[in-house]
C-alpha cells in the first residue's frame, strides 16, 4: 500500500491553526502581547482539539484521519492493495489487520492525495479535491444547514442536525461490502427497496463487483448471494434461531431475522459482550467471511465462511440432483431420478440435472386404482432443503397428508420453528450434510417403494427368527436377573447410607437414564416442559444468556410474572448428565443469600433443565473484565462482592447441613443480582464431604485452569483448601481487574499470581491495583485484600488459611497477617491450551477464558 492509513498525520489544511495564526498576526499587529496570546490560544483550542466529527470548518484532508470516541474505528483516505487511487472510507483502528468496512467514493476515486471530506453549506457530506470537484455526496434533500458528521464506536458515520440531533443520513443505511453489529440488511416486498452488501471487483478495486448479498423476503426468509441476477449461494430457511442450511455457522452473536408483517424483512446481529468484535465481509469471489477478535483487535480470526466446498455453490448438481462433498463424484441424482444427459453427467457437467425415471401415479390415491399402488415418500436425512419452498399452516402430522393429496406436490419437510414446507417446482440446491440439516420427504412412484418394502420383509423375517432364540435365553436367565437386581438394590441402599442419604434407591430409568444418579426428586418442584417453552418464547436466541459445556441458559418469565433463568442440558453434551443430577442434589439442600437459588427442575423425555432465580447483572466476569463496563465497579462494590463470596464459601464449608467443596469457583460462576450482590452458582462439579472427612482423591479432575489448586490439578487431591486457592485467585482478579490466565509481556510474568508475587517482592504491590480504583481512599483495605489473596494461593495447602480465617482477615478481625509464601504456578504457564495429563480432553467454555477438564475414569 503506497500510503498507509495508519500513519500518524499532522492536521494541516486551508483552515489549519498555522494559517489562521499568521492571518491573525497580520490583522492585529498593533495589539499588545497579552491579548495576542489569548487570541492565539483560543484559535489553537478551536483547531488543535482531537475530534471524531466533521463540520464545515473541521474537516479531513488527505492523509489525515479521525478516530471514533472509543478508538474502535478510524476514517480517512486510503489506497487498497496495489492501487494508487485514493478512497475515503472507514476501517477498524487495528494495527494487526487493515480491515475497511465502508467506502464513500468507491465508484469515483481520486487520482492523487488532494482529497478533502467536509460538510457543505447545504448540510451534505462531501468528498472533493483541492479544485472543489465533488467525487461523492451524501445527497440528502432534507439535510440541515447546521449539520455535522460523527464517526460512532459502532462504525456508523451519521450526518445530523447539530441543533436538534436529527439524523438525516448514516453509512449503516448505505452499506458497501461489510456487515457490522447493529447494522441492518433488509428488503421491502411492497416497495422493492433493498439494503444489502456488494462485493469489491478485486482486492485492489473496491468499486461494485459482480456479487451482492441480502435477504430474500419470502414466507420463509433466507440469505442469498447473487452473481449478477443469478443465485450463487443460499443459506437455507430461518427457523427463528438458526439458518438450517448453514449448520456450522456461529449463532451465539445474537442473530435476528424479523418480518414486520408489513412487507419489510430485516436481519441484524449483536454480540452480548462489547469487548468481543464480530463482523462479516462479502469477498470479491462471492464468499461471506466471518471475522472475529476477542483481544482488543490484536488478533483477528476467520471463524466461518459461506463457501468451503463445491457443494456450497447454488444448484451445483442441477434440478433433482444432490451434492455430497464427501462423495466422488460429488453429484448424484435423487432416488427415482436419472441424469438428463448421461454423457454430460459422466464428464462432470451436472448443470443439466436429473429427470424422473417413472412418471408418478398420484391419481391412484383418489380411488381409481388400488391403494397399494399409490405413490409414496422416501426420506432423506440431514440435508439442506431445496429452494422455492412453499409454506403452509399444516401441523407435522398433517403435512404429509397435505402433500399426498396434492398431485403437484413433489416433496415436503417439517421443521420446528418453521412448520410445513412443500415443493411443487424443481428440487434445486439440495446438499447432504454429515449432521444437522433437515429431513426431506420426496414423492416417488410405487415401484421405487417396492424395493424398500421387500427389504423390510427380509429384515422382519430375520428379526422374528432371531427373537425365538432370544426368548429362550430370556426365559432361563430371568431368575438370575432377579437375583442380581436384589443384590444391586441392597448395595445401593448401603451406598445411600454412606453418603448421608443424598442418593436414595429411587430409580426411574425411563426418566433419568441408566447412568443418572438416583435422587429424591419430590423435595424439589417439577416444572412442566410446556410452561418453560412458553416462558422462554420457545427458547428464542434473543433470550439466551450464555452457553457452556452443559448446554445453554435462557431467560424466561413465568405466567405469574417471575423472571427465571433456565439451564437446559444439551443432548449432544459430553459433559452434563452426572453434573446435572449432582447440582440438583447439592443446591436443593442449600439456602444462603450468597448462593444462587434453585427454584425447580424439569425432566421430560430427553429434556433435563434446572430453573434458577434470574440474575439481571449476569456474571462477575462480564463486568470485571470488560474494559468499558468495569469502571462501574468501584471499590465499595468490589469489596462487597468479595465479602459475599467469602460468606457463601464459609456457609458451604462450615455452616450448611452438607459440607460442600465447590471445585469450580471462578468469576463466570459468580452471578450478580440487581444490587450487585454476589451469588455462587454452578454446583455441577461440587462434592459432598462426610462429617470427619477433610480431603479426598479423584482420577477425574474437573474445574478451570488458572483457578485449580496445584495439588488438585497435578495429583487429584482436593479439600476445603482447594476452594480457598480459587477464592484467592478470584480476590486478586477483583482487585486488579485482570484475568489470571492473561499474559503480561510488559511485566515479564506468565500469570496474575506470578505478577503479584513479583510486585510483592519488589515492595511495589500498589502497581497491581486496577487503575479505576487506584485513587480510592481505601488503600489500606485494598492492600489487605491483596495480602489475603496471596495467603490463599500459597503453593502448599497446609500453608493456606481456612475460609473462616480468611473472612476474619478481610473484616480486620485479625490485625496482624502472616507473611505469604511463594504462590503456585509462578514459573510455568497454565493456560487454556495446556492439558492436565495425557488422558485429559478439553471442553471449552463460551467466554474463551476458561477450560473445563474431564478425565475418563
């Protein structure tokens, strides 16, 4: 790139401070020195102040730039790729990736560096050269005379009336090739007005290319990429939560497709955490690329793209063909069809598609022929459904009958969240997935069904013969099974008494499964599944609060108005069933103001859910480690949170009727209510200790690196001191506002513990305090908390204080604190990429800040 937009440029223009000062000196040469200095300082204040706003007097002259208030975006002139032409645009203020997200004069570039961007006298935003030739204009007819253009931290450039604040134009309503959070892509079926993306011609030419993308406003919305006027890629229908033709896309960042029932359909997305950046770009090759960063734009990752294989190209295999990237060749005809042109098909030209082998006899279903010879349906599983779906109100059971009675219906599918879909035109753009997708039922003549029915007869006969032999075996083994059940029952009763009557001999294998722990469920209210579906609006993505190894958590509201949080166990989760029942057992028996309250549970079929009180401020890490939100936590609030966590932990270790070791205490498991009162949550990993038990061993190490004590992480030994270690890490994080597993290249330390220990030895522990509370008048209290935190994270468990002692230390009931010894993990990295042993496997949580390790037993 000939001129980098990241160059630090001096502001100088025809209205620059230097020229204004020279003019002023010529006019007031006879005025005394003091008034002259006052005038000069006023002029400098007017023109030297950094700003994110363009006006008629405050403008951008190439190569100057302006930065948004939060330093997320920058605007100015740039030259793309190997081009020397100059364009005015907006890009992320990142040093690792030059990522333009909007361009004004993409069809009319400047040939030199004489470009100027300013607000004209009639209130429009203009791009012009030093000859005052206009290269681009916002072209607003109702612009205010006193207008200014401001670059927001969303990346949106807004033109507004400075007096009333009325927005007359904004770049988000005129997108180029990038789709950002809070931006809207839309199409109005009544007016035909579209708002979509258009690709660049090439990496060096940002003028409008061949490809465009937007939303297809049919009964079932879909996202399309078009090459000119021809479809090039299709997302599949929207089911209210996901695009079912894109199973590998990340839907955690708040996708919403809305049909306002007035002809306008729009799509937006917004991620819950401001510190995580996500946007989409339509490449010059017609591929939608998802780009992501969670570390302040230091590193960007491509996490998804619309085209991975040839099967992602629209209609690759023609009409009535199906594409499977794992097959060779990738195209084949649907069952009951054959290639239209066998010669072309064999050469790999599949665009001609397929035709039906045998005509349908659908009229036979109406009684003119025997019902046995009627057409039927065959099922294709895990597929991308075809284009041109027709939607109907039919329910799942009636969807088949609806299609069967209509001779023009050649296929149907039913998908939760969408309903009944049917097809009467060519089945185009069908793709086979390895998982997810939908079931598609294709209409075929009776002759195609015969083959499958003959196979069913063969299988049935084989099963009957095998059943006879199995029945004999069952008869003679029944007595032995009865004896074994009696023995197992007695053994389980003994186990129950050993564990303090927590796991009882109440078994319902149909509800809980063979591997679920047995529990006395009548102690906890059971909530109807349908009631939770209504409360969460059918588990709408808009109500999702978070996601972990167990599944997802949704916000809901019961009919009586109470807000709840519903933790839904994922059916595909490797972690979950044992932890689910463990959490039911543990938390249903605990009551404390600093423990999250379990209101009930739901166990119906494969569904397993826990219902908690709703915490409106979400988790502690969402506030503490967000640079834009952590300033709301002053020291009084932080100390109150520390005290609350300590009291909750003291209750678990000493005051509850069950003695509990939490084993996964961390910032994301501390929930905050409306008054920022902390509540310890997630007892899926907790263990119950007997009255005389103070330590236990396990070969199944669970928890989060960075919070696990060394004896637990390395040897599987855990005790109350394991939770004390985690509390110490959490205490140091609250004081410093930094994660333990962060890297501190500038401090030459590998973890927060190592950094704190280094500062302690250098008698400079004040440097650990978060800048937003460093000026607080509670310096002694903050330093005492750091001291207590270092005592909690000492290498040896015997050196760490008990939680009761820790609470006394924090409340200054113990005046003199002992000198801490060296913390654990100060000389080696314990990060999210490290495995605890050769047998461990990693399950990553959504916040990318913690790893849960589960070892096979």
